[in-house]
C-alpha cells in the first residue's frame, strides 16, 4: 500500500517539465532582447552624432 503512495502519479512530471521549459524559453527571450538592444545601441553608436549614417557606410549611402 505504501508503494502506491510513494510513486508519482502518471503525468505528474509533465507539469514540472512544462514549467521548466517555459522558464528556459522566458530566459532565452530575455537574453535575445538584451542582445538585440545591444546590437541596436552599437549600430546607433556607429552612425555617429545625430543618428546619421557615416558617408562610407555602403548600406546607408544611396
């Protein structure tokens, strides 16, 4: 009788797995947002004062 009480219920681990997956995904989203913000800041710094592109920037000069 105690054996049945000690065993986890079928599917009981699924909730924990799902919670762990959601935690990992949330962390990945936060990391991705930080990385994108850093890239945006670096790109803005490269553009010089006033947010204008440098003349030698081939993507911006037209």
